[in-house]
C-alpha cells in the first residue's frame, strides 16, 4: 500500500513538472511568435523603403536618360558636330576719342579736297568728327559655324545717330581645289586695308586717297566673292568680287549690279624673320552719270619680326582712278595718291609709327579752285602716333597729324589735329592680319 502511494506521488509530481515545462514552452513559443511578427513588420518596412529608394533611383536614371536623349537630339545625325559647339562667338568693340583741332566743327564738316570732294557735298565723317569728345561707334560682331559647309558672319555698327549693318555674309568651308565663296554684304578684298575695320588700322584716320576715292566705308556692298588659293608652298591668292556698286565716290550706278573687282595677292618669307606681302587690284564700275570708272591699286608690306614681341612693319599702297565724265575740258579724270607708313612694335604694350600721304595725280577740272586763287598743289599729310596696350583687348593711342589737303570755308588751310583714342574689345574676336 505504501509503495503504491509512493508511486502515485512520484507520478503526480512528474505530471506536474511536465505540465509546468509545457506551459513554459508554450509561453516561450508565444514570445518567439511576437518577436517574429515584429521582425516581419521591420522587414516589411525595410522592403517598402528599399522599393521607394529603387523608384527614386529609377526616376533619376530616367531623367538622366531624357537629358542624354535631348543632347543626342541636338546632334547631327552623322554625329559630326555638337550644336552647343556651334553657338555664335559675340564680340563688342567700343571706340571713342578726344580731339583737338585748329578748325571749328562747323567748318570742318564742310571741307573739300580739290578735285575729289567739293564743298557743297558734305563728306561723311563717322570717326573723330567733333573737336572735343566723340563716341565713334559701338561694333557688335558675331561669327558661327553653321554646318560642315558654311560659316556666318555679321558685324553691326551702332553710331550715335544710326544703326548700320556693316557686314553680313556667309562663306563656304569645304569646297575643293582651294576655292572659297562668300555671299552677302561684305568689304571687298581690294587693296591692303579696304577689307580691314577701322579699329584694326595702324592709324585712327583713314588714308587720304582712300577717303577721297571711296569714302569712310571703302568698297562695301552686297555681292558675291570667289577666291582661289594656289596649291603651292608660296601663298598665291586670286579673287573676283561682283558687287552692287553703290559707292557714289567712284561708282554709284545701281540700276543693276555694276561693280567688279579683281585682285592677285601673294606673300613669302625672305628670311626666318622677314616676310613680304604684295598685291595688285582693279575695280571697274559705272558712275551715276553712266560713265566708266576704273580704280587700280598696288600694295606692298614688309614685316621684320625683330624678337618674340617686337616687330617693324612698313606698309605702302598706291591707288589711281581713271573716271570718264561729261566735262568737256577733262573728259577722263586721272587721279591718284599714296600712303606709306612705318610702325615699330617695341613689345606687347608699346608701339610707335609715322605715316606720309600724298595726292600724286590730279588731272581733273580744278578751275573752280584756281579761279578763286586757291593753290591745288602739294596735297599731302604727315601723321605720327604712339600706342599703349595694357592688355590685348584694350588700346590707348595718341596721334598728331598735319594735313595740307583741305579747303576750309573757301580757303586752303593746314589742319592740325591731336587726338587720344580708346578702343575696347570684349568677347570672342578673331585676330586681325598684320
């Protein structure tokens, strides 16, 4: 009996211990289930965050892809160039001066040059006109490659009283056999300086012979130009310009295009430092009187590169015009003149120069002057200049000239002029030829 009771007690104790362990296991299992649920919730949250991050990353990738497509759209289908690389270069040129002159502004505005410019015809004076201060012009220049075949140029002159399209043209870039074509409004390549703009001249005032034959704008018209460069080691260029011929100084018959210009130019190196550039030019057109007018030109330039930043340049040019008229005394006017200038560039900052000009031929009707006792001989001019360039895009130039070519208020008068000019260039601007 006692054994039986002892067994039953042990069995009851074991059962109680088993029940207690089972309850503990169940409690532990419930706790693990809660922990698992929490972990599952964290995993879900992390998965959502990861999905959001992936969506954001995909959005950014899509934006980058769209930007790449936009850039690709701007490219030529041949992938030969990028449009952003062909945005136009833009430059701004400002030119101003302070002038001292021994002639009143009102008298100087009506000067005459015997045989070339008569007093009733007011000469154009876009530069350094006033005794005092002058804003000569603001020039806006634009240049851009259009495509693999053309490049475009536009130069706008903003004078105090006018807006002028000085040049606007396109040129070819890939014609074979050394050919190039220019079309639009442009300056003819006649002579040495006709093609150059005022701010690239060695002196601020235009040579007298250019002013007398062509006026301040030179030969500049709508037209077509064809140039050919020979395939030789020595530079040889031949060109023809067909232009409207609106220049009334020497031409002016614009019922149809009437002006044709031809030229031949060459340059060579005489030594490692000494080079020479020369050319001959011919312009043929019709005057407002429907008469023939021919202008011949020859130019020669020597440049000696003395050092890395110093050089000596001697430039000379002779022009002659043969113009038929209705005048019974002189049926064909033969007039000519020259300028010769020597410029010494000491370094990048300082330069100095002298120039001499002269009307050498004036076979025309001068009776209007000689009958009034006006001497029409010895029409010449002397100029000296000193230039300082603190930086390649800014320039101060001091210039003095003694001019014996003018008739002022009906009397031959020597004109003495001193001027200080400031020229500023801002933006992308191509270098000028020497």
